[in-house]
DNA sequence: GTCATCATGTAAGCCGTTACATGATTGC
DNA sequence: GCAATCATGTAACGGCTTACATGATGAC
């Protein structure tokens, strides 16, 4: 989880820990919680030792990396202004990290590897899935879809068994059903949007 | 979390660890994961030391406790049949737990105490909220509702900021919005159903 | 000069998991 | 007799949090 978040973000732009934390929290969004320094900094050191990221010189002009279309421009600006003014002092207290080629490969692995995935991780995978080619991306979506239909089946199985659950359990199960159905519809939208013609349609009408 | 699950279940019926695990998994439902023995048994011992549960003699005829209307009857039967046949041998290898009055008080605390609550815990609280009076139950629902509207506000705030997020992040955010809205609608249904007249209406038309 | 914020880290602990060890009972 | 399941536990480890320690920079 944490590795995916870090690699995905430093691939987009060189960052230091403190800023990284903010970005992760923002990326995960409200309800999926944040990330504490106590886990972030050790993770960064670990990734550095593993050669997935490397410390780079704090760059006054961070490279404009490829969000699809100059997105995050406001934040890039904010990041720039927050840099120490050029002549303030020689030493930098911040440690800015960039991704290595090993790190890029690892990022793709983290996005691709199968096995059951929790909500947070899947959300991050979606956010960074533009790093994959369409085939791999569709695999990601379809694997998730299969997982959800399995849950749906299990839910239905449970429902057939005990008919006389009490009020609140019944209500919870109904809501579970709703939630999974909603998630499936979202996935189907994501999958449908991968059809090339759909994609260009969408770009025509924003 | 684990304490809530254990106390809630043993309050309904005296149970041993192995069976308890199954019930918890079933209660949480697919997608919210299960509970390993490695955490369950230590938790039971801890709760026993704390006087929240006590080991009782394995009872061939478990007391019919108050699900609203003889629910879970099938499972009670299953539990009964799985008991060692009366004359098989004197010793029992299973340790059956029942709740104590201290445990009952603690259960209400766990259902009532404020502070941010994760999905699993809230689900369990809903399942066991029939242990609370209507006032406390409504407080539970309203606290959750407030939490969700906060998230909604934060989501809206984020959306106003960066207009040019890329495709997949935008899609994720839209889905987050959908999900929270759906959760809120569910809560509103739960809250509405607590109106006395609504409740009796519902009992008339099942 | 002092207070908030930025910035990096370590240490202790919580809560859970997997893997292992052990043995009784049941079904065939 | 043997395998599957029932049943209880321990040990090691994982991943994350909180709390603590430290210090630079900027705003007023």
C-alpha cells in the first residue's frame, strides 16, 4: 500500500517526505485516512536502500511531469513557492526523492500483481493505472470485478440460508448489496470507457 | 472491534471459540474479512481475565436468547447437533463462554462510545444496536451521519480546488461521492425507521 | 523573541495476521 | 486405520499508529 502510494507519487514528481504525506492523504481522500510520518519515513529509507527511489538535489524547478494535461498546475506552483528562496543558505534540510528505473518497474508490479486487494490499495491502483497499457488496465478492472461478483454470490447464498435475521442485520445486508452493485456499475463504466471509440467520444464532449 | 464482535455474539448465545469465529465471519459478511484464531483465542482469554465473559459448562440445551423472533433457528439447531453426543465421554475439549453482567455493560459502552469509527466497527454496531434504547441508537446513527457529511464537504472542497485532475482520479472521486451519498441515504432510512409509527407500519407490511 | 509551520526521524506499542503445534471426534 | 474436521492454543512477525525528540525557517 504505502510503497504503491510513494512510488506512484514520486514518479509524477520529485518530492520530499513531508509533502508526500500531504499528497497521499489528498489522493486517498476523506474516509480512507492518511499516512503517519512514523510509517512514511522508514518506508522511504527502505525504498531508498532497495534502490526504488533515490535522494536527489532539491530542484528549484521541478520537472513538469505527465499528468494527462498540465493538471495539478496549481499545486506545482504551490510547491515551487514553498521552496527555500534560492540564496537563503547552502544546506538543505529537506531530502527530495526521485524514482529510479527499478522503482518504475516495481510500480508496475504493484499495479499488476494479482491476489485479493483491499479498498485503499484498489483505489490507489485506479489512480495510478494510467501507468499501465490498456490490456493490463482492463485486467486490473476485470479482476476486481470478479472479486465483487464473488462477494455478491456469497451475499445471496447467506440470504437464502437464514430468512429471519433481525431488522438491523437485514438492513445492513441490503445496504451491502446496494454498495457492491454500485461498485460494479462503476467498474463497468471504467471498463466501457476503455473502448477506444468511447475514449475519443469523451474527449470531444467534456 | 474484536471485543464488540465477541461480546455481541456471546450475549445472544453461549459459544465456544471455533463456532464464534464462524459467526463473526458470517456477521461481518463477505468483503469485510474474517477473524483469525490467532487473535480470537487470546482475545477470549483477555476478556475472561477482565471478567467480561466466563467459561460455562457446555450446555446441551443452549438457552433460546432474544433475536427478535426466533431467528437463527436453523443455526441453533445446527449448533445443537454439533454438540458431542450426551454419553460419549465425560470430558469436554471445548470451552464454552457466556457473557457476564460486566461484559453486558462493556458491550453497551462499545456500542455507545464516540470517536471516529471504521467501517467494520460501524457495521458491527448496527448489527448489535438493538441492545441500545432508541435514543442511544439514534445518537449512533446521527454521529455516523455527521461523519459522512464531513467527508462529503471535504470531497467537495477538494473538487473545487483542482479542476484538471486526470481521468481516473476524477472517476474515483465521482465514485466516492456516489458511495457516500448512498451510505447517507441508508442512514436516513435507518433513522426514519426509528419513528415509532414507521416501525409499526413496517411490522404490518413485511 | 517567540510562535506556527515545515521537516526528519526514532521508540514503543496495538492490533492483527500467518505459521506452527497439538490433540479429540467423526465418517468412511 | 485414516483423513477431514473440530478445537485450542502459542510464536513470530507485519504494518501501522502515537508519542517523543530535534531542529530549521518564516511571520509578526
